[in-house]
C-alpha cells in the first residue's frame, strides 16, 4: 500500500481525543483511502486552531510549526510517502505544515474540505488567513465538499486543481434495521451541545415546535456537552413529557436510535454540512432543515427532506406539519432518502472519486 500522511490541523487524530464531526470525517477519509490502496498515517499532532482572533496565540502556533516542519522532513526524507493530504484547512486552522513538507519531500500536496474567506484578509485573522491562502496556492489538488466552498475557492484555485467530493458516511452501519415507530411520532435531533453556533438552533427549534403543539409528537435530543443547560432552557415552557435530552449516545447505539425515530430535525444554522443528516437519511428518516450554509450538500429538497429559509420558524413548522400529518409521505420520503445515501454517499462512492483525483498525482 502507498503511504499517505494525513493531517487535520483543526483537530488532529490523537489517542483519547473527544468525538467530533471533523474527526469522524478524518477517519472516514482514512477508510476511503485504504480501499483504493493508500495507507493513511497521522502526520502530526500539532493543532493549528485559534478561534478568537488572538494574534499572540496565532503567532505561537506559527512558531511551533517551524521545528515540526524540520522534524517531519528529517523523519520522512529517506522514505517519502506517496502524498500529503490535509483535511479542513481554513483561516481559523490553517495548514502551516503540509505545503513546506510536501515541497521538501517532492510529493503531491492535497487539501480536502478547504475554504476561502477573503473578508478575513484584514483584521484579527489576517495572519492565519494568509497561511490558509498560501496552502491553497501550494496544493496540487484542492477538494471542495460543498457548492458554497467551491464557489469561494474558485477565486484562488485554478479549475484544473479544484475538485469535488460530496460528504459521505459509512452507510452500511445504518442499513437493514427494522423501523420501530410508535403511535406518537418521534422527532430526533443529534448534536454535540457545545457553546457556540450549535446552540443557536435550539431557540429556532422551540419556536417551530410551539407552532405545532396541536399535533402529537415527542422531541428527543441525542448529544451532550457544556451547552446542554442553555439548550434545555429553550424548552422551559414545554410539557416535560414532550421534550427529552438523552445526553451523549455512543456511536454504536446510534443506528438503533435512528430506527426508533420518525423524522430528523436540525435547522443547521451555519452548519458546514453535518454527517448526522446523512446518517438519519441512511436510516430511512426524512429530514426537516434550513436551506443554509452546507446543508444542501447533504439534504436534497424534496428528495431527502424539506428545506426552509434560514431562521424561518414558521416555515420550519410547516415542514414538520406536512410530515407529521401524512405518514405515507413521511415513509416515501424516508425511503428515497435512504436510496440517496446508500446509492451515492457511502465510502465506496467516495473512494472511487478519490481514486480519480489522486491517481494522476500519486500513481
């Protein structure tokens, strides 16, 4: 097998790291690479993320990268890998390592899920923005996972270097489980309850659910985190038997949980895309979400679910009402959603796309 140095500057793959969507995607990339003959090795534990615009911290990260670059070059010079692949490089967590190591070793440099935000060229993130832009300009291939990212990347990446890879999951985990719907429809959300953009979804969800209080439903949230109390507060006026926060659910228990639900609800405000949308659809659940950010990359309007304008609680409520009142529509849309993920967004399809992109670079 060909060796690949796989680097995730935002959340490197290190033992004992807490679960996150981007770490899950890094692992999925490693598995997809393996199916086409590339053995992924963690490149470095150096974390480049700085989210507050702290110039001193940004400078410290850049300085820490310098000896790491030298060490990586020395470590791999005698036996260079086939390529360097970075997952998720952007202005808050730029890849300081890959461009320099790949050039010194004479190997291709590839970025998966890059983004470009020119408004950050000045201000608190100017330095890491410049580093992220340099990485884009240095890459032999840049792979966008959403239309939103691809549109911005076209400003700095030549067409022959810009490629597409839709988000994907291990769909087989969610195949074949018998549906266990009860008399009262169960609406499910799956989210890590971290302070920040995730929590902004809950007041919107509460507002939408309040508009359909006349219908029968239970609402269940799977996921834990420091923001749980804040998320719960959005439902303070709801009857206690209608809303349940389960806390963190182990990955191995998720397929059975999806099988108990009737539909999946997550607005997705400022969401990069969200693997849980694909997991829900792979389990046969229709999705109710907002047509915002990267959500359309994983939920197709009228195919896998119903998308409404971002932040519109009334439109979100109407989508829920349609699916809750019509069991047949719900079931058909869930079946179509499952066909979409199993037929287009599994590891095998992602691997085939990666092979087409990487083979000319590292034959």
